[in-house]
C-alpha cells in the first residue's frame, strides 16, 4: 500500500464528517499491537526544541533529548514538555542518543559516537571509524540484552537499496568491522505490499517488553518492526498528518511509546502512546 497517499485518500473518500475525522486520526496502518490509533497526549514543544532529533527515556518523569546542532542535553518533562538544559560539548550535527550503564552516547550524522559522563554531563570521548562513502546516520539504540549499541544508517549507499546496522561495543569502545544485519528495501516493500516504499530511517528503539526493534522513517513514512538481528516482522504505515517529521522514538520500561516530530514548518511536538498488553 502507498501509505502517504492512502491516509490522504481515506480522508477524501469519507462519506461523513464523523467518519472523516475518525480516519484522519489513525496513526498507523495497520495498527501496532498494544497501542491505540491516536496519541493519548500531544505536546507542542518550545522553540529550543524545534529541531529535536533524538530522545531516550530517562526516568518516570523525564525524557532526555538532543537537537540537531547544539551540544546540549534537554531534560524534558513527559507531561508538560517543559525542559532544562545542560551543555555537553561543541556544536555539531547530532542525530540520536542512547542511555547505557556506561553513560550517554550521542550519534553524529557521520557515525561518530560522543560519550558523555552521566554525573558531570560533559563529553569525555569521541569514538570514530571510517564508514563507506555516502553513509549517513540518524538512528541509535542500546540493546540491553546483548549490551551493545546499534547504529542504523539513513543513507546506506548511493542507491539506498537496503538498511544496514553496525554494532558498537561499549565495554571495549570498538565498532564491528562489518554491518551486523541488512534489511533490503525489496523485503520492506514485499512485507508492506507497496513497491514504491523508500525507507530512510530517522530513529530506532528496542521495545523493553517484547524485545523487538522498531525503526521509524520520516522519509518513507513507515515504521518497521524486526528482531534485534534484523529479521523483518512487520511494516506499518504512519500518518503524515500526525507524523510530519518524526525524528525521535523511545519506549519507557513499561512499553509506553514516545515519538517526537521536528518542527520545520511549525512547532515541534511530543506524542505519547500508552502500551496495553
């Protein structure tokens, strides 16, 4: 199915205003098990978070976030959207972050990982490796079960026919030399029943209850569900009216899901979806 077109057509062909409103409010196609089709809460974020590019669940009341350009950590209240700031380093092209027992890791678009000490909030090291030409990153997640970080490329090659994930070992501060898995676009298109899908991942997180890896793509307007070893299980379309530019994704320990939209043409937003087993 052609997801962006589908959600628009659903609204157009609705025969009554009531049915039109119901259809437009659908977040996912098909629905993601355990989640409602409309966010339980939507918060418009302040100007400093207009280019919010990554989030991670911090505690019961806060998310940890970053934006594209500033070397700043944002501690965001989950209910109000209010935040406090802490500078961790220099300006850069920061795309995502993960919280681990070893500290915070912040992903740059070139694949560099900036380590930030949790107690001081300051950058202590930058870990780099030479990735192939054309490779660009926007997604990082911590796999607690296997004690590893997964970096997932947005642009994975000159023709982008697949999604690659690289592994970083936080115990040895080293990258694996080759991708740990690849998901071909052909497989995504087959599973999603749409031969036009172009999936460019913008955020990723591992579900703490099911152990499944979720990858959201702002460009392509899909959410992928796979195992942490890259076995694709489901492809969900995401409503472009709700997810204008989703760049942040994380889960609370109980499975509650948070997604943030950058605010290129409007205010950034934080969407909350409670999880029900």
